[in-house]
């Protein structure tokens, strides 16, 4: 199989279910942002995060492939994917991971600047990409509400994991000090 098909040379991309859309459409922006997030999590995993973080990110990457596939499907044809879609159980697992990894962390008393270890900083970047993906899904407006909830909770998890990585790597958090001028 060749990697190039030339079918996208006209500025369109194919959806599962047969339709073609402009690559600049809100739907394509939504699944493109999810794909970007998934790639960013791959970068984090290449930076040797804590084993529990790596395990969670591996699961999340698999779930993001499912989210992306659903977003790249013609509305109403999701059953043609023949896979289990992300549901409330996945959100509950994210919440459990948040609770486990937040437990050893000091409570926040101020905003913090994205900084610290390579994996911690990359997780902060992933969080911002996740927030954009969430906005793009909302802008498109046709996705199941569970996907918005999943992305919202995932961004919370990525924030906690960034803090956890920095904690485990003895990297202090940088508090934000507002300009008083």
C-alpha cells in the first residue's frame, strides 16, 4: 500500500463513511487537534516519564485514536467503525488517575508557570493542545457530549501529571507572580 493517494491534493480529506470535506472544515480541525495531542503524548512518552504516567499515557493514546476515528466519521455512521467508542467509564478512569497522582502533591495556592522537567513541561504543552481540541470539538458541534467531557477531564489529568512528573523529578514549580505595576 502506498502512503500517498493524491486524493487530498484538491484540499479535501475523506471521512469514514465515504464523504469528503475541506481540510479547513471545523470537523477536520477537531480530529486534527486530537491527532496532534496524540503525537504530543508520544513525545512525552519518549522522555521517560514515571512508569505510572507512561502506562496512563499509553491507554490515553489508544483512546484518542478512537476519539479521532469517531470525529473523522460521517455523522450517523459511527457504527461502521466497529469499535467500542469512548464512554463514561473512560472518564471515570481519568478521574481515578487524577486522584492517585494528585495525592502526593502539595495543594496549589497560586497559578504556576508551565516549567520543570522535559516530561513535565511537555505534559503542560499537551494540556494546552487538549484544551484546543476540546474547543475545536465544541466549535464543530456534532460530537457526542461524552467526547467533550473526556477531553475536559483529560486536560485536568495532563495538568496533574505535569505536576506529578516535576514532583518525582525534584523540579520545583514556578509560581506565577503578577506584575504589580
